[in-house]
């Protein structure tokens, strides 16, 4: 891996000899809000608006080096630079980030082999922030993005013995920027309550990092990249937003809750290959829970709460944005969680799903499958529920036995959408990321007919 990194860095330095344009044309800091202005051609082609981030009052943006305050922009737009086919220049960049991005670029090339990644980010100066900021990285805790959803709840509870900084953003799909002030107030209340209950601290930011892209253009870049944010940004964007907070508060670990697992044939940008390759200013990033199927996290949460006599957490996972922070109980994410909780002998109402079992059963049998089709990840989730139902059917109440016997008889393949993305053979990445589980590699050697790898 060191040899590959060296070769990629040498290649990048050769590009620096060619003419290129400035990526960043201006940075405006007002109080705790930073706004980035980028090259006009790149902006007009790929973006709808300028990226901005508003940080908590205790983050002094003016005290941070240029190579730190540019991390939010770089990590949210680096994929655009790579697919643009252009060379863009910046005055300086963090050494750890520059070297790790070279490897991530190669990972993306292998994830999406039919997509051209011919653009480059060139830095005039490489700055070793690891040495400059090492004295400040003394915080014994960890930091993580925290939405109060299934993934972040599982990660936080699994690591509950370690002091945590829970970072929550307004600007996510379930915490929109416009016309949702009460939604955001309730979100802050819920996150603060969870933090107080478990002895953690919180930080709240506001950003258009989910909305500043030109989705029409980015959605047509490549048939392999079916959703720009999921495929090309995901955890990278979170790392960028969090970087100024982590560095100023002295954290050296950023834990990213996984929303996928090793059984997925085509994970996006939020996977260990990407997350754990990125390092900036000596700060390491960890993808947590990638060994768990998503709904298995309900079991983990149940067991931790029962073993430690903890309050069952409100699982805020709804795909529908409501004025109040509540679950709709009818979208695919809500339904999948309710199914898994019932199969785990749990009361969904304790986890924030305000629906009674007879009403839910009626909806499932009469409406749900008429209204929904499944992409790859949703299909796997509902198939997991069928598998679990077969395993525990005899232990359920008569009412649930009848319902889940019916559910197991549903042919889910009738509702599966064809997914155009190709499957990944994890064996193709072992020279870039050394921690892929051996059982996964073995399974993929069999799956792809590469028994000699």
C-alpha cells in the first residue's frame, strides 16, 4: 500500500507541472459560518449553490489554518473534481489528507471501472498538520455523527463506556433547512436528552452539504453511480464538516456509523474501504458496525438496554419529513424496523413507532406491497426479516405467527427493482485496504470464480 500511495503521489506531483485553475476562489467567514466560493465553471456545472457550514459558538474558525478550514469543501467536492476531467489547484493541503485521498481515488476507480476519474486536485504546498496539532489531540473521548437513527444509536450504545461528542447536522434529509424549525428544535431536544442520559456532549451544525449539488448533472455522470451522495460522498462529507470541530477540541478518533455491511455486493462511499483510508491531521476515521446487517442493530440495542437497565431509545429513522420528530410507520425504513422489533419480541412503541400491531398487520397485508418496490438495499433488508421470521416463528404469539407465516410466503423478488451497479469483488481491493475479513474474501472468491486468489 505504501508503494501504491507513493506512486499515486508522484503522479499527482507530475500533474502539478501542467496549467490548472484555482479550485477555491474565495472563503468568507462571518462569526461561526464559513462559505466557500469555487471555480465558476465547476460551480455552474456541478453545484446549485455555494457550500456553507455554521458551527457551534465555541469553534473559533479564525484560529484554524487554511488547510483545516478548507477540509469541509474538499471532502464534499473531491469526487466532482475527479470526474470533471480538469486539474484544479489549491495553495495548500493537509499531508495526511492529500496522501489518503490518492488511495481513495484508486478505490473509486475500481468501484466504478467504467467511469472516468481524470480530474486532479493539485496542491502547491503540503502541510504536516499531524505535527502541528498533535499537542492538542489529547481528548480521551470519541466523536461521531449522530442522527438519533438506528445506525448512530447502535454505535453510540456499543461504545457507551467511552465519552462521546455527538455531532448532529441540520441539512440532512430528515432535518431540512427550510420550513422545519420545530423539527430541528425537537431534534436538538432528543439528542441532548440522549447525551445527558449517557453522559455525553453534543455539537450542532447547520449546512447545505446535502443540498448544494446539481443533482440533474451528477445523476447523469455514469450509470454506475446511481446516487451521487451515496456512491461518491457519504462519510467523506461528514469527515469534512467535522474536521474543524475535531481538531479544535482535540479529538483523534471519528467514528462513522455504518449503514451497510460486508454482505452488500456494492456498498457506496460509506464503507470501511473509504472511511478508514482517510486520515487528516493525524485523526483516524473508523467505520463502525459494518459487520452487522442493518436490522441486526435492533438486537444489539435491545440487548444493551436490557442488560444495563437503560431506557429504550427513540429510533428516528423515518424517510418521511414530518413537522414533528416522529415516525410515519408506513415508509420502508419504518416498516422494516417494526418487523424486526416484533420478531425480537419487542414492543415497537417503546422505540418511537406509534402503531398498534393489528393496524400494522392490516396495512402490511392490504397496502404495503401495492405501494412499494425495493432497490438492492431495501430488498436485502426485507429478505433478512423473512429469514429471521423463519428462525423464530414458533416462539411468536399466535397473532404474529399467522402474520409472519403470511409474510414469509410473499415473493419479494416480484417487488425488486433491477440495480444497474455492478457487484464488487472485495479481493480486488486487498492491496488498498488490508482489513477485509477473510471469510468475506473467501466468499467472494467463490462468487466470482476466482478460487486461486
